[in-house]
C-alpha cells in the first residue's frame, strides 16, 4: 500500500481534512486516484504540494493567486511574492491604524478630536464650566472638525487665545448659565449685547464666530454649528440670534439661512 489517507495527509501537513478538500475544489492540489481498495492515497508529490499551498496561504497569499504563483518561474515567483509582501504591509498598517483608533476610543475624546482640542476641553473644566457645557462643546467641536476641517486648527488657536482673557471666560460661563433662563428673560438681551460688544472690541475673539465658515454651503454649515443642540424657542437660541443681529448691524458678515 503506497501513500497515506487524506486524514493522515492533513495531519502531516498541519491542516484539516476540510481544508485539503477545499484545495482540491480550487484546483490547487490534484486529487489522487483511488487505489484498489477504493481509497485515495497521497504520495510525496501531493504532500509537497499541500505543504507549498499551506505555506503560501499562511503567508497571506490569496488562494486564488496560489495556483498561478506555483506555476510561475523563479523571476515571476519573486515578483509575485514582492507584491504579496507589499499588500501584507498595507494590511498591517491598516490594522495598526485600527488598533490605534480603538485605543483612542478607549480614551474617550481622543477618538474624534486631536490632542489640542482635548486639552482645551480639560481647560474648560478647570475654568469652571459645567460638565454639560463641556460635553456640548465637545459635540460641537466634533461636528466642526467634520464640517469645516480646513479651518478647525485655526479655530482652536482662536479659542486658546480667548481663554486667556478673563472677560471672555466670564461671558462664556454666563452664556452657559443662560441655558436655564426663560427666552424672554431680560438678561438674555443684556448678555447678548455684552457678548457682541466684547467681540467687536476684540477682533481676535470674533474669529471664533466668523472663522468656521466653509468654502461651500457656507450658510448651511455655519448654522449647523452655531445652533447645534439648541432647540427653537430656548434662551440660548434667542441669545445667539441676538448676538448675530448685533454683529451684522456692525458690518460683520454672519451667514444667513438660505444664503450661500
């Protein structure tokens, strides 16, 4: 009796019987003829081929490419392996990037925002802004980065500069408190006037309002950002509209709904 059974062949090579049969189905390994007893016997040639196929598959070569690869001459074989090496390198880099993203997800904010923005959010907490306000700011910045990516770094620089000004910080904290006010509370108009006057007196801070304007669909993107999370009829929504109106009256370009 020459050769071994399919089960022995699979065990010798380090694969399953199912894998051997799959190789047969794909034409990667020729299925041996049955012997007089009706069994297929695998000889050294079949075992060698199984080893070659298994090795290439383990190395990451797609099964559809293994057949032509084994039939290629030395030069083509080397070229094909170099191409597989390149593909594997790209896959490794992609997997590393995914792993890094998962690690950033585990770190919360860092998955969607750069380190610079995360540091600013932490700074807001240290400056006395409440958790809800910091969370709302985080969401707005994630959206801003997606809608106006080309201006986001400059926007963060403007915020960094403004947070060095106690007057700006005090007004911003006051604005976060206004979320609990009634829309017709006279303090809303007073705060809007104070904020507009501060922006007009500090052009660098004004860029926080005017800087995030995209090149296309400017008005739509601006309003998605300016009014993110604000329901109609709230004190905050009313206050934002009042600040915009005062800035427009002073000649500052603030996109209007329905414009480009």
